[in-house]
């Protein structure tokens, strides 16, 4: 190695042409040291098994800072030497591909691109390395940059990367399999800085603009990482981070001004990443829906992703709002979405967990979507009630037990009906025609059947439903609730816990959206709970009052259903069954089923 080092001191293989002797006539486009070139260095290895010049070439590529002119010369010659770049020259190829090129002149960028295209066509073994190097450029190089999304200069640089990917896709269509593989491998971990995650996501979504045929596969990658982020930032963590700051705001002295410059920034770093993640997805959805002929296609793809990723998932709070958002654009999307969910519910071959989750999505969408027409809400209530009555008739004709596990789908559909009647009571009782419709559902037959659905229903849902049905003489539930409470009392253990099958495990997926930036897109289409007039006459305004900023998190932190007026809320933490630890029948409160203001 001392001889090599000594030789390296004397000259450089990448020396400019001026250092050559005046009477020499170097070959055109050759980057030379004396009479050597990249091509001759490779030939020396292949034909003479000598590596001195090759190692000197590698060292110069590592150390030299090229001008644009010299950079062009290097890659023009590299392109000519591509046929010689066998797999064992991987270190040379790696060094060439690693050269910083996106911030150079257009001519220098073109020289690099032509080399990469030639390399990918002739030496397919290096395709994976090539794609890996390109996708690494999707990550921001400056970790301290304040902007989450690329600025104009970065967008121009990234445009060159995408242009090169397009060129590769056009000449080697199969290379996109490598692109998809590397996107899965390189997508940043959800705990990485927001700039990294969102910068990479920005470019993945941009790929879909020119590789729409792979939209399903690309969104599969996106939704996988969206869920990873969502499940790792529980609602309670967001609420704790945000509510602590809200307290400080409202404790400020009178007359003190509040700086809202960063009011849209989530305090929890993963919540901030998730907020940007959802914002970019919403923006992409809006762009596609408004593009000619793309809306129906993207809806079908998102529905497929929902069924594959989100529907079977647990503990997601925000990812599912992708479907809520796209359904807000067209009523037909909402109808198709709920229809597909109802098919799951009606299909006995589907797993009970999927059927139960589908019921939750149906009920939550119908309750929360301002875009849901009242006629469609009524049609779904009729469909669900007919299914319930049919189920009851089948059970009456055979021996059965009342275990929750055996009838979990039935109980879920019953609770969905109770939930919708209570949540949308202002609309469903607004006219004599609507009241006639509610009477046609035969709700009394449901609550008095032998399966006793109120027995496992969440107490807040049962209480609100009982109040509405009593006010309009639709059903009389309070006697049943009291009887159920007395029976539950006998199941309480000494440690005051209840048997797990005593309360329906319920999921209301479209509970209030907590992310600030992306939440602005949801708010116009989102229906907040409003207490019915009959309830307000007895108990006062259930929605409370106060500043909107504080109320947003205060309602969540209390974790008590909107149906429960402030005057009726007990200070003691309730149990899930409606029986408190002192043995009283307190079915008027319970854990929240998702009715937050």
C-alpha cells in the first residue's frame, strides 16, 4: 500500500486536462490521470489483475470535490465504461451513485441520469442499489429545517429525482417492483422527526402522480405506516399533551394577549407527525376526487385499503377518517361505504369481530356525518330493525342462551339502533312523519325481547335512548334498566369488578377528531351532539359552555357521554355496568361510548 500511496501523491486519475503534457492528445470525453481513464483502470483489473489504478480511482472519487465541468466528464466516461462494470466493481458503482448531483447544473444532472439509465439497462444487478440511492434523496438532508414540506428549491431538486425514476420506469418497467420494495424498507419509523416521515410521504404520494397503475400498492405502504403512527399515539396521550397547554392559556391574567402563531402545532411530536400525515392524505384525496375520472377510482382503492388495514385494526383514532373525508364529497361514496359494511354484518361467514366493527362504523358514520341525508339514515334504521326482528323470531323458535358471546352481532346492531335514535333524536322527532317512522320500527319489541339487549348496552346509550323513547311513547325502558341493574348487583365480585360479558365491547370509530391542521377539513362535515329539547327542559344544557379551545379537550378528558347533563354527572368514577361501587342503580351514566362534544 505504500507504493500506491506514493503514486497517489504524485498525481490524480481525475486531474484536469491542463495538467497533461502539452503535446498529448487525450481521447475525447476521457477523464485522465496521465494516460489512464476509468475504462483503462477497469481493463487493468479484468485483463492484468492489477488493482493499483482501480484503488486510486476509488480514493479520488471519495475525496475530490468536483466542479460541474469535471462532474460531467466523470459521468460521461462512466457511462461509456458501464459494460465493464461487473458485479465485483460494486464499490465503484456505489461511489458513482453516491455523488451529490441534484443541486448541480442541468447539464451535470443529465450526465448523471444518462449514466444511471445506462447502468440499469446493461448491468441489472445494480438496479436495487440504484433505486436505494435515489429513494434516500427523499429524506431531508437538513435535520434542523423548520419547514415540514419541501420548499421551492427542494421541490426543484426532488423533481429531478422523480424525473429519473420516470425514465427508469419507461425503459425498465419491472424496475418498479424494486421501487416498491425499497419504499417499504426505507419508509421512516414513526418516531423519527416529523420532517423525515412527512418528507418521505410527500414523495411517495408524488410517485402516484406518474405511476397511478401502482396506486393500490403505494397506498398499501402509506396505510401500513399511517396505522403504525396512529396506534402509537393514543387519544389519552394527545389529550394530556394538549390539555396541559390549554390550562396555561386560561390561567393567564386578564388583558394578557395570547400568541396563537403556533396554535396549529400539536404538542406531542408523534401527534404532530400524524397530523401532517393526515393532512397530506386529505390533500391527495381532494386532488384526486376533483380530477376528471379519478374520484371513483380512488374511492374504490381507499375502500379496499380500509377493509384490508383499518377495519381489522384495533385502537385507531384518526386513520379511519380517511373514509369519512372521502365520503363527504359524494353521497354515493357514503352509500357504497355503508352498504359494504352492512354486507359484512349480514354475512354469517365473516368473523364476529369484523361484523361487530362494521356495525360500529355504520352507526358512527350515520350519527356524525352532516352529509348523511335523513332519508338514508331512516332507511338504514329500518334495515337494521328488520334484521333484529328477524333474528329475534329465529331465536324464539329454538333453544338459546343469553350469553353476550353467542349473540354479539345482534347486541351490537341493537345498540347501534339505540345510539342513532338517541344521537339523531332532534332530526328523527322533528315532524309527525318522522315520529310515525320511529313507531314503525317497533322499538318496544326489541327492548322487551328475551335476549334483553339493554342488559349489555352501554349505560349512556341506554339512558339517552330510554329518555327519548319515553318522551314520545316509543318504548318504556326504565323498568327494564332497573331490573337489569338489580340482577347485575348479584354478579359483582368482592373486589367490585364485573363479569367481562356483562357489557358490550363497543367501538365508535368517528369520535371527535383531535388533530389541529387536518381537523379543519373534517369540522365542516362533522355533526356534534346536541341534547334533545326534552332532556334540556329537565336537566339544562347538556353541551355546557365556555371557550371553544378549552371545551374541545375538557369534554374528552372527562370521558363522559354528551348525553349526560352536567347536573346529573356523578363525581365518583362509574362502573361499566351501571351499578356503582356502593350498590346503587345508576344506569344514568357510564364509560363514554364516543359521544363527545
